[in-house]
């Protein structure tokens, strides 16, 4: 009906005026038209072209490929991973560790299992530590005897049983062996502060990679 068409034109006009107001605020369309000035429709087209061109500009994250060629060298893989992990960090941090992050031999990953000692077994102490190199090869995997008597083996989560403690090495001996491996390395782990706490050790922050905190791995 003529009334329905009138309402449709009215809504269309309102949308047009709203778009025009946005263009005027952005300076893409002059509030007062002058002879030779661009029509509102032309302004809308210019805005559309500008938006399209902006959409095509790659963002910082897009500059890094999300995948690597299967034939990529270890150095290029390490470089790729270090860029991903350093996104969002300051450039000074990248410069400070650049001599380390480009060498796969400087990477190790660690995971520790803890058991409960002390009152009601609430104190966590190291009972096993595993370390792998950049290629995933196991370079350390030993059961560790805590300094205090074990109250809770936490087998459901740790996998540790009383049997494992028969051939376990003392904590101090294990700590010395593990810290020797971690020295001057970039250490990767998940919620790695718990592992360092069990080892009674603090690793330099710029050489620590916590997968639970990395946006690239979430």
C-alpha cells in the first residue's frame, strides 16, 4: 500500500541519514554541500572503499605464518616459535634473548610430579622430574625421594606409588642434576612456576616459556 511504501522509504531515509552522520564525523563527507562537492552516495562509496582497503592490511599476527613447511630446518622452526611466543612482549625483551631463542639446542621442556608431605600431606614436594630436548627426546627422567616423609602419594594425579620410591634418588642429588641441565636454557613448561617451586629454584623470566600463559598456544 502507499502507506507501507512511505514507511519503508522513511526507514531507508533514516538509515541513510545515520550513515551520512557517521561519514561527516569521520571527515569523509562535508556537512554542507558546495558546488562540485561529492554527493552523499559518492561519500558512502568512498567510505566503503576505505573500509575494504583497511580490511586488506595485514595485522601483526598475520605476518607470522600459522604453519611451517614439513621440510623446515630446526633453526627456522625455532625462529618461528620464538616470534609467536614473543608477540605482545616488548622489543627489548626480544633483543635481550635473541642470542638464545634462535638455537634449538638451547630449548628444554620440563614437567614435575609432586607428592604430599607435612601436616595432612598439604606440602608439595618433588617426586619425579622429566626433561625433554627440543626434538622431544628424554634427557632426564628420575624418581625423587622427598626430604620429608610422604603422607599422600597423590597417585590419581601424580602416578607415583610407594614402589617408585625404592629406587628414587635424594632430593638434593636430583636438584643438582636438574639445575645443571636447566642452566642457560630456555625452559618450557605448563604452569611452570609450580615445577620451579618444587625444585626450590627460580629460573630467569626472560628464559622461561609458560604454555599456560602464551596467547599463541591457548
